[in-house]
C-alpha cells in the first residue's frame, strides 16, 4: 500500500513539474523573445536601428532581473502570483515567478542568437529596401533558428532546475516531493528517484533540442 502511495505521489509530482516547465517556457519565450529582438535591433554599435537610450534601459532591466536569485525573486513575486492565479503557493502560482525569472535569460540568449547572423545577409536585405520589421521576421529570426532552438533548450533545462528549487517554498512538483517526503521524512530513496527523474528529463530535452537544432542547421 505504501509503495503504491509513493508511486502515485511521484507520478503527480512529475506531472506538476512538466506543467510548470511547459507553461513557464512558453510564457518566458513570449516575454523574452521580443526583448531580445529589441536589444539586438537597438544596439548602438551593431543594431539595424540604433537607439542607445532604449537599449540602455532594456539592458539595465534585464541585468537587474537576472541578478536576483530565483528563491528571492519568487518570494518577492508572491503578491503578483496571488493577484494572477489567486494563490501564492502550488504549481500554478509557481509558473508566474518561473516565467519572469527566465524571461531576461531568454532575452539575452535571443539577442546573442540574432547577433550571430551574418551582417552581409542583413546588409543585402537593407539594400533591397526591406523595412526593419521585414529584416527581423524574414532575415534575422529565420537565419538564427538553430541558435534560438539551442537557447530554448537551455532555458527549459534551467527551468527544470528552477522548478525543483521552487519546491523548497511550496512550489509543488518533484522538488517539493523530494523535500517533504525524501528529506523531512527521512526517505532517501524518494529523493533519489526524484533526482533521477529530473536527470532523465534534462537528458531527453537536451537530446531532442540538439537534434532539432542540428536538423535546422543542415537545411540552411
């Protein structure tokens, strides 16, 4: 009976972790990609539409948010989670700080990916009369797709780690299960199983992310 109970708990915790990671990845990319594009486009030295003041403001915001340890940021965002989802604990509440914590990380990865695009391709698009909007969506993003996929893969892996840390303050998922049942109830086998599942998730994400990126690179 006890074994069945723990198997059930592990299954629920795994689904909670997947829920947190999937939704926070989607939201962080939706938030971070536009910011990354703006950082690249408005760069005063290499941007296609330099705007030093806007670039500096965005850079400062991204740097400040990236400097916050996730646990502290999650505590600070408890009121926002309560406003959005009606509670500050649990799986759904954790998605809010996860998304906000990952967004600046995504923004930097997207900026880096876009800046790797050959400047000659951008200049050719400019010479043909393409607008900034057209250069972004028809040149920069398509050319940077492999690097963007690599960035999203790295983001997902980081979010798996963040979601495990969130368990320390009632975030749910495998981290919460490992702490409440593995650590506090002296069941090291439960903690070990949670760690193994997290490692397997990371390996699966890395494998498929690398495969997709390599496939895109080969088709260029």
